[in-house]
C-alpha cells in the first residue's frame, strides 16, 4: 500500500491536527472568516450540516417536541439570576453595548455614545435562561405538561484558541428543553433524548458512540444527572458528540417553572435539556476521513452520487452528456436509506480526472465517470469512496458495471457504504478500548507507550465524590486524561477501585479528549 | 351573517392593527420576549416559518444555488468601506464592544473593561459585505462562475417601533448572492429569483402578488435595478414580500469580485442579491386571517388536519381513541400537494369543543371531531377552516362524511382549500386595484373617501428621475402613498403622466404600505 499516492499532503499518522485542517480545506468544507473565532461554512460543509439537521430534526419532531425560536439577545439580569450558570460559561460572552454607529469624522465609524444601551445585552451563549422564562409563562396547569421544545440557532461563546467545527466562538446547535410533572417522566425524557442522539449519530453520521452518564465533576452546572455520547476519533481521543441533562427542579426553581396539579397544588416542574452542535461535523471528519480527504456517510452526504462526464470538446460530447443525463435521471428515481437518491451531474468546466479528485477529497460516497467508450459499451466507471484503492495493485479500485445494473444496484451500494463506514469505525473503536486494567501504573504506562494512538481505558471505581473525586480528577489531569462516562450498556463492577482501592461500584471510560 | 359569534374579540373592520395582534396571540404564533424589539416564535408560528423555509429552500436548491453560513459578527471596516450601504441601513445596528462579563461587586454583572474589543463588531444587519469578501476569494476564473450562494440566518436592525413579524430588531431571512460573467446572465438571475419568489409566495403561501420593478427612489443602495413582489393586505395596504436586485458591477468593484475570462483578461463580475424574511408570515396573517383567527394555507400548515377525539372519561373512550388512530393513520398515508399529509391526533387534555376553537383560531385547514356516535356510524365531523360558517344559518358549517370517503378525499380537499384561499385573496386584490385614474385630484379624493380599505391605484407616468422624481415622491408622501412597482406583466403606457403631464412611458402602482 506504500506506493499509493494519496490526495492529501499530510497523512493522519504524521500530524493528525494538521491533517484535520487539510481535510477541511481540501474537501472545501469551511474556511477562516477573518472575523475572530468565526468560520465560514462553505457549501459542502454546510450541506453536510443541513443533512444532519434534517435527520435529527425529523427525530425530534417524531418525539412530539416542537421547534421555537427565541431572541439572539439576552438581558444581563438573566445571567445575574443564575450565577452558577455564568460560572459554567466562563463569562466569555459577546456583549452588545450600543445600538448605533456614527461617523468619527475621520472616515471611520464608532459606536454612537448617544446610543448606549441602558443595560447591555448578551449574545446568547445558550438560550437556557430565556427559554426558562418562556416555560414559566407557558406552564400553568398539569394540562400544559409535558412541554417539549427545541431550538436550532447560532450561539456565541468567546474563544481564544479556535479550531474549525470543534471550537469556534460562534457555532450552530440545537437545544431541547422539556418540563414534566414528575421526576420519573423527566428522567425518561433525558434517556429518550440520549437514545435519540445515539441513534442519529450512529445510524446517520455512522459514528459509533458509547452512551453513558457523566461523573459528578463533569455534570452540567445545575444538573442532577448529565449523560453523553462519546465517539472515538482516529487519533484515539474522545469527542463528546451530544449531552442530555436531567435538571431535577433546580432549573424550574431558578426560572419559576411551576404548574398546578390535578388537586390544585402548585408544584415545580422537573426539567431536562439536551444539545448537539456543529462539533459533530468535526467528529465525522476525524472518524471517517482518510489520507485522501473526507469520506461522507451516504445518509448525510449532500450528494451521494456524482457523475462526471468525460468531454473532449468534440461533437460526440453531446451524446455523452445525453447519456450522463439518462444515468442521472435513472439514479435520481431510486430510493436508498429511506430517501430519494441525491445525485449530481457535475457539468462544471475542467478535466474529469481533476474533478474526480475534487470529489474524492470531498468524500462523495460514489463517483462515476462516463466517457464516449463507456457510453458505447452501455457502462459506467464507478468508484466507491470508502474502498478507493485496490490494496494489491495500489491503484484506484474502479469498477465498470453495466449502466442498468449500476442504477438498479445503487440503493444497495449506498446502504453498503453507510454500513461499512460504521463498521470500520466501530471495529477500530472496539479494538482500542483496553479493559481489565486494575493498577494506576498500568494506566500511566499505557499512555506513555501508546503516544500516537492512545485509545481509551475502561477501569472500575468506587464512584467517589467531593474531595476524593477532586483528587482523582487531578490525578487524571496530570496524564491529560478525563473520565468520559459510565457506559449505559456496560458490565457491572466486580473488582476494586483503581483510585481508592475500595470495592468498585461501576465501570468508567477514561481517555484524552477534544 | 351578523348573528355569527366570531372567535376573536376584535374584528378586522373595527381595528385592523389590533385585530392583527389578536390573531398572533389567539393563534398562539408568537409573543413579546421581554428583550427590546425581539419576539419569541412559538411552535405554531415557527412551524409555519419552517414550512415556508423548506418550500423556498427546495426552490433555491433546484436552481443550483448552494447554501452557506457566514459569521454573525461583521468588522466595522466592512461598513466603513461601503458608506453608501451604511446610509441604507440607517446605522441602527447592535454593536458588540466587549467579550467578557465580570461581577460588579454589588451582585450584578458588567462588561469587563479589560475585555474591550480593539475594534467593535457589528451584529449582521445583512451579510452582504462579508459574503462579498468571500465571493472575491472564491471567484478567480470564468470556471468559477456563476457563483450562486444563499444563507438562511438571523439578522439585526435596531428598531424603535416594532410590530411582530413585520418589523422587529431581530428577524429571520434568507439572502441570495450570485456573481456572473456578464450583465445578461446576472439580469436573468435577477429575474429568475423574482419569479421563484412569485411562484413560492403565490403557490405555497397563497398570497397573490404583483411582480415588478421598483422606481429609482426605491432602489436598494448600490443596485442598478430593484424588483419586488407586492401583496395586498386586507386593509388595502401593500406589503413588499420579497426583492431581487441587479447590482451591476458596483458591488463587485467595492468588494473586489473579479475573474479572469477565457482570454486571460481580469474583469469585474456582475452580481445580484435577493431576499425574503419572516415578514412574509405577517403577510399570511393579514391576507388569510379572518374574524375567527388565522387561516393557514395547507402547503405551509405545520398540521393540515387535526383530529380531536371527543372523550367522556368513560370505558368507550378507548374504542373512540382507537378509531381516531385508524383515521389518523389513514390520512397520514395520503399524499396531497406533492407531500405526505401532515395530520395530528390531538390527545391533549381538555374538552373537544374548546380544543376545536383553539385550532380554528390557529387556522388548521381541516379540523375533525370524532365521538362515539361518529364511530358507530363510521363517520367523522369535519370543518374546513376556509369555509367555517354556513352563511344561511350563521352556524358552523360542519359536514359528516363517511370515514373512508373522507380519507380518500383528503388530498382533493386540501388542494381545494389551498386554491380557494388563493382565489379569494386574488379576487379581493383585483377588485381593489383602481385603474384609469388620470388626474392627481382623483387620487387624493380616492384615498380621502376610501379610508378603511383604500386599495391601490394604477397610474401612468413619464418615469422622471432626479429632482422631478423627488417632487413626485414628496407629493405622494403627503398622502402617505408610495410607488410600489412597475408591474412586470402590466399593460404598456398609452396616456400622459399624472405627475408631469408629459407622455407616459409606463404604468405604476401606488399604495399605502407596511
Ligand atoms: Zn439554569
Ligand atoms: Zn454593497
């Protein structure tokens, strides 16, 4: 395989961080905007987000959750009211202080001192408090419950060190907020949202994840329980791809979310919140990308099949284009993975071979090239992006199916690619979780000797809290490690705690993380 | 009809502005947020916007335009560069000056003086300049053209007097921006976008509009041509529902959008931009609303059919619910207007009759009630919202179709409602455009004597410019009138100008407007 000439200049094994940046630019997904900490989502990157959004939104609506939209600006008072949350957001927020610009007399513009706001407004770092205010207004009686709302929006958390998709000052996300009559129902909703995330991220994004509860120190401020889904990147680090919180009545008490029960008694609601963001796209890149660029799982690919006509500026081009159009129409009429197949006939100028590599770098699941000879033979030349190279020859693994067979087989082909990307990632993930480690020295040794691809370790612990937990967190931090979660579907504990030596009560995953 | 007891407390004819507010609250579409100038989109209002967005987005994508996402914040320098645009936006913009909050020592929070931005950032009032910067980067060669991008986003223009959906400081919109090699292609795109808007607004929102070119004084700053679609509200005022601009090379020169043509010469692109916003929802309310609330055209209704089970806290409730679920599943399996029918079985607590009125006020196109007697007879009780009352009896115009016939007829029924809402609005609009007015005194007299429902007047003019046009605009302004547009599909001129007495060159529509 060493004689393969890959499409990127940086290989994952040589410099994973640099490779990540190169994928984003080579796949034409996004770029720096020139505005501090903010990125531009280009069509291919935004198109993937739109697909994720639509698939997630279908699941959200299916659960009876309703979308709303709340103001971009939040009064200072909302943050003052909930000091504990402000700590959580590190106070790094964009603050609007003026509502007008005027000329400074030197050809520039300045905020108009006459137009200073009496009270500054904060650009939402989350809409939690303002949605809480609304829920307090909307929840009067048990008849109003459960109240289940969601918002898709941009949010801003000022960041000094940014990384496209993973950490930017402005990012796109959804936040679900629900209010329930009792604890049981709110807990069920917390778990439903978590399971919805698991299903969407595994089935649609093809990212295998481990769902589980966060330890106390990693809980969202004000939450009684925080759950997450954790994905393993190709450098062995963990990426938290979504969280779901059971907030008890803490948040309801802060925001005044009350209801009158059937007996006429005023009670506080039990609330939940859950969120995912454009960060997931970073996870897609670091899970499915390879040394030739991105590989987009078919379900979230803006185009699943790209047709490239091989034209030669000759009269027969017209016939080739007509043949390509027939193939396009044939494929567009197929269904795969529950939707119409998304196919693009790319007629932009340029050589087919150069365009082929553009689409390989972008990671379109299937790329087909059609020249006049293919047309005469009633064939197409097809590449599946997830199996780009012939490992024996080191050459591109094209196949040359009959046109009609290819069209009728596209549904199965896309399903197969979706599954194979998932399976590949899952097998790699499973191969890189080390279990049965019982001594702390094994942990430090493991991360010393597995520098490039450390993976995760599962250990057992006694679930300490307070000062003991703080010490554990400190101990992990020295190795740049964090506790990811307590796997929901993991085995019971049967040993002793690796930190305290006490009898273990559960298993936890520890890892380096994004 | 006078003995009908309508569901709203305010009638259109008594106080249109107050009626408008009542529809919004009675239909549970939106509410004030407590944040100056910003509104909360509640599920029904946001659901309608989501429908509009999806239908418009399908049309945008169909034209080969690609969605992107650009930063919320725009550097001051972008506005300084284009002083003419700043005038256009009245400089009323939200300005971010700090990136951190700190405690003020008195239990409050203040912007941290240590975290003052070196250069303030503006919350986008439009993304025009930042998209221009990107287009300048992305357009190098004729091969990169046409470049056609669109953004769905929130924007902020500080407003002192706000009105929900029509004028709010923050609103939601889409802005399309395209760059072309030559004038001809850019003009074609300007007209394509206009026609796309016309089609979407007429076919999906059922708002009849008149597409035409704006006069010079109403042009977007920097545009060579500005086109609009204008809808007539039930108070006879005009609402501009979308605009499309041909910007010549003006914008390309300001932003440096150049390309190398096939001969290797550097040229400026010809650009266009076009936009629509949540304002359209205000147009839907003021066009289709009646004294019982909103009437949502089926294509943009989040739910097209709502089923209300009539339960009596008795054992037979279970059978009634099962029957309702059969009806729901039957309807959900139908297609209408090119999509699966969106049906809700509303099982929330409460009396069916109270819930019926909630859905009437919300304007769900079809509401059906099912009780145990209906079940025994294999029937349903159906209301179509666009024909709510029996004009002879003054009672609700329910019908009692057989279940299976109702289910198989739902597709036609929804199509019929969509068409009938459009036809009703178009007939009203057409009846309220007065043509053949040749004297200015007739205009002033007309608006004096038609106070409640002034409608529009079509007149002929000589298309003056400069100082003469300014005088015309002033003359109109005294009567609170504006020129809406020069209808694209109107008749040629054949008379004299009502303002200058010179030979007329075209016909214009004048009206009071939102
Ligand atoms: Zn809170
Ligand atoms: Zn401009």
